[in-house]
C-alpha cells in the first residue's frame, strides 16, 4: 500500500496568516493527490484535486502544488472559517490512503 | 451529483450491519464507489471500493473476510456489509465517488453490548 505522511499534525495560526501543510507519498503518485477539509460532524470536503486543481466553489486562497512524492497545501491568508482538519489522499491506486490529518487551530 | 446514505445503526458485538449509498446526478456505472470510515476523534480509513459496472471489488487487507460490497444498478445504490462487528468498528462510514464529487453524509455505526 502507498503510505501518506502528512505534517504537521497540528498547528496554531492567526487570521491572516499564511499556512502550509505538507504531504509525502511512499512512492511516485504523479499528480494523483487530493486535499480535503473536514469540520466537526461533517463529511470531508474536496478542496484540491490532481495536486493543484481548485475544486469548483472553493476559495482561491487555497492552492496546491507538487508531483511525484512531495506535495503542499497552502492557505494564503487564513480566515476564521478555515479552522478545521485537513487531509491529503492519494488516488493513484484504487486502494486509497490518507495522511494522518492536520488540525488548524486558532492562536 | 449526490450520495445519500442510510441512517444510524446500533449493533451488538458479533452482529452484521449493511449500509446503503444511493447515487444521483450522474451515470452510476461510470465511477468507482469507495467506502471510508472514521472512528471517533480519529482520521480517515479506507475500507474498500466497488466498480458499479462490473461489480468487482477491492478491500483493505484489515477488512478482508469481514466486508462485502455490492451494488444494485437498477436502484443506483451501493451497499457495504460488515460482519462480526467489534466495538472498535464504531465509526462514521462514508461513501465517496471517484473523481470530483461530494461524499455521502456519513452513517454512524455504533457497536456496543
């Protein structure tokens, strides 16, 4: 199975901060990498697909980059509604795997 | 595109549970459907997937022998059955489609004696 290693596991930030979350795959997954946001009691919501494509309806302050094994999710200017948990997920294989999650909290 | 799941289930250890996921807004047979679970306070864990066109399935190794995924193409509905339930199967189970589509709303399966 493809292992996904996400970091950090949590971070504290202020409104307006630039936030970066990284995800590393255990093998080359090309650009088959998605990013989700999850709020308590809700299903995960797709933000970025194919490593850098913004899902329809998602704010442009979210961006993704990377290919191969190393990927990054960036929030350019953190807003109050962005405090949530973020997951990376590989879809290179039908056997999906997820990062451990990054909880973004208010400083 | 919408995935609507069945409601909360409360089961005893050793029992089985069958969760449904009804798809609408797209051609049901065109995209794989995956099942992902999330235990309380934990991350996301892939359970398995089904090809609605062929009925072919792939399961995570830890669920092999306990999980069965099926589909009814006439109803555009996929099912996940998990048997020999244990307390640590307590989780919210989500269905999710391949490609850029919203997940189902989740089904809480609670296993307790």
